[in-house]
């Protein structure tokens, strides 16, 4: 995490990951009721990863 923050500027990270983070957080709060903090955290991180990947694909498609 430290190297990620050091490599990219905070502005770049917020532009790329803020919306997927917020959507993943909302999805996790509404739908992930697995009874285990660890499982819900893994689900949230995986959801954030997938949404971030999809957002990057969409951004690349619109930039071309």
C-alpha cells in the first residue's frame, strides 16, 4: 500500500478508485451479511477490485 501511494499522486488515486470504492462500500453494507468480519472484508475488497477493473476498461474505451 505504501508503494502504491508513493508511486501515484493522491489525485490520480482518487480519480481512478474513488467511485469504485464508494460503490463497493455501499454494496458491502447492503448485501454482505455473512456473519464474519473477515469474509465481509474479503468480499468488499474483491468487489472493489472488480469494479476498479471495469471502471478502467470503460475509461480506456472512452479515451480512444
